[in-house]
């Protein structure tokens, strides 16, 4: 055992000496490590250089991004400016076209008025003399002059006051022709005095009148009484101002006849004006709508003339209108405006009593709603009582629309009627709201809001063709009611109220509603005191700038259209296949009214 221990100790000593030798031999390894340290410095320098290059690359990339961003911004700005330039050019072209049309209209109105003035001045002092001269000229031409040319001008002069005593100087053939023409005119007046109805959507009376006047060349004669008799017939028919069916019937006929004249007649005085005032046929007041047809009146199919004009439809041209025809057109325009106003005012009278009841909810029904009836039946009955007045207005609107549609009144005029009626409703309800504090309550706002929903539903059912933009006319009362029923009013800022909630209302109107508001249902408050103070400041500034301080709206009862507006809205009218009424169908003098057999 001792020998083994000694041997182990000897081995330990040997291992220790071996370890010392290994440690002594370690310095060369340390020198090699020093070489490695030198390589690390190079790596560090290279790394630093790489980082520097990276920074340069990053800066260049950022610069490239900046340049690209600026390029994109400039490109977008350029495109926006290009669009604005195109829009500006387009608007400039539209303005130029509008200006040109306005100049043409003014020029031709001056031309037409000059013809009317000259004719009016010359007719008074020379009335007897001109009639006398014309009879002498006819006598010199001979009895056959009225047949050879195919023109029937003189027969229509029979009813002129200055020519009633000339039978002794007229030739017999001419006299018989005059008498025949007078009989035809009398028959026409008797015919149109009846209710002739419609052929499709075309009023028969207007088409028959137009065909006869064109066939008889009444537009081209200096004197005739047929126009006055037609106007008198229309005036006598609309004496019953309360009969909307008759008014709608004559509005349809008068507007259609007016459009036919608008597309056909042109002022004959334009040719005698100075060269710079002279216009082509496409630029005249009556002929501007015929440019694309080159002589054929736009929208009028005149193929009904059976051999009356050689060459058929292609050779038709506008008629040089004389003073009686131009005066007839002006009188017809006045009657269209008058009948339109009568229909509109009748509807206003019918709904006015209901509007007074629609601005404030009935107290009994309102109370039952506020308390929240537990029974659904009672709640439904209260709702029906609340909405009954509004449904009365909707019923009146529907009845009027049915009457206008049954008489084929042009949709353009129907839209104008209801647009003005809704504007009237807006004015009445809004002014009542601002004048009566009891109407500016929360529950009353809910009541009016429900009624406005009934009107909106009516507009939807009537379609845009007949209702048009009527719903937009209620914007004042709609926004005012929206303010009454909105929650958390004290949190609303003046900017939110005036720009988002009620952009149409003026500061005076907003101040009026805000100070009169009261909540009878939840007990909430109106807008904050700061908003009220800001409104007062703005109102003071407005008063200093001479801005109107009135908060009430005015009802516009003007005629919101012109003859040009109607003609642009109307489609083509084909009157070639209109069947004549039984009263004149078998009369040989009206054979030209019969549809041409193919």
C-alpha cells in the first residue's frame, strides 16, 4: 500500500512538472493572439468605413425619396391645375355660349318689339287708309288672283273692323271664298269650345288649332280676327277659377300650342334690321331651336299637310310671322302664365288651413304620447290623430297631381307647381315656428318631423319626373326641426350648429330658435350661454354691415319659367295622326286634318 502511495505521488509530481513546462511554452501562443488583435483593428476600420458608406447611401436614399416626393407633389399639383384649367375653360365656353344666346335673345326681342311698335303705330292713324288701299290692290289684281297663287291671305281679313263694309268692292269669287273661310273659322271656334280630350298625351284642341292656322296661313296675314276669337274662347273657358280640371285642360292645350308657335314662327322684322343686327334663322328668337333640322321646326312633325306644300316635309320652313301672329303668341304666353298661377294658388288655398294645424301638435294626442300609453291601440290612435292634418295635405297634393297627369300637363310645369307649393309650405311652417314659442318645443319638433316624413314619402311616390326638387324646398323647416329634436344641445358648438346641423339658417334665425326652445318631454336645456353670446356678437356685426336683420322668409309667387325653358324641356310632338273631332271631320273645308293614308 505504501509503495502504491509513493508511486501515485511521483505521478503527481511528474504531472506538475509537465504542466509547468506547458505554461512555460505558452508565450508563443500569446504572440499569435497579438497578431489576431492587429487584424481586428483592420476589421474595425473597415466596419467604420462600411458604416460611413451606409450613412452616405442612406442620406442619398433620403434625398432621392425627397426628390421623388416633391416630384409626385408637383405632378399632383400640375394635374390639379390642369383640371382647374379645363374646368375654367369649360366654364368660360359655357359663359360665352350663354352670353351669345342672351345677345341673340335680346337682339331678336328688340327686333320683334320693333315690329310690334311699328305696326301698332301705323295701324291707329292709317287703319282706314290701309284697308282702302288693300281693297284697291285686290280689285286691280282681278278675281283670279286669290286662286292662282294658292295663298289664302285676303279671306282672313273679313273680320277686320276696317273691312266689314267692303262687300260692294269685292269680286264675287273672292266674296264667296271669304264667306267660306269665315264659316270654317266659326266652326273651328265652336269645335275648340268643346272638351276634345287627348290623343295619347297630345291635346287635340291645340293640335287642331295649329294645323288650321298653318293651313290657312293665318300667321302671314296683316289682319285677322281668328287669333282674338281663340284667345276669347280660352278666356271664357277659364272663368270658373275653382275648377282645376278645366284649368289643367287649358294649361295643357295652351302650353302645347305655345310650343308649336315657338318652334314655327319667326319675327319678320329681323330681315329689315341693320346688317350687324341681322341673325341667321338658327339665331332668331323663334328659330333658334330649329338649327339641327335646317328649316323644319324642331319637335313638330308636319307631314299632315296633304299636298298643301310641294316637296313634303323636307321643304318645310319657318313662317315669317306678322303682327297678329306675334301678338297672339304674346297673349298665349300670358294665358299660360295666368292659368299656371291659378292652379298653383288654388292648391295653396286648399292646404293653407291645414298648415296652421300642422305646425303644432294637438294637445290631447301629444299628452298621451308624452305619457307613453301602455296600450298599443291607444298609442296608435294618438299617432293617427297627430298625423291626420299632414295626411290631409298629402291627399290634396295627390289629387292635384292626378288632375294634372290626367290632362297631360307637361311634366316641366308640374314640377314647377309642386316646387313652388313646397316652398310655400316651407315658408309658412318656418315662419310660424319662429313667431310662436309654443311651437319650439321638443315634442312639437317630433310631431312636425313625422309630418315631414309623410311629405318625403309623397315625393318618393310621385317620382322625380313630377316632384322634381320639391323636397329640397323644405330645407329651412327640416333643419330647424332637426335642431329641436337633437339631443345634448349644450355640448354643441356654434360651428357645429351653423355648418353641420343648420347650414341654411342665418344667425338671426338660429338665435331665435335657440332662445325660444323649451323641452316639454325630458326637461333638457338649449345651447350653452357661450354659444348664445357668440350669436349676439355675430348679429351685432351683421347689423353694422347693413345685413338684413329679418329672420322671416318671403313667399315667391312669381312665374318661375320662360317659353324657352318649356321648349327645352319638351320632347318631339308628332301631330300628323291626330283625328279631327266629329264636328269637323265630315266638312270638306277641314279635309287637310284627316291623317294621310299610307
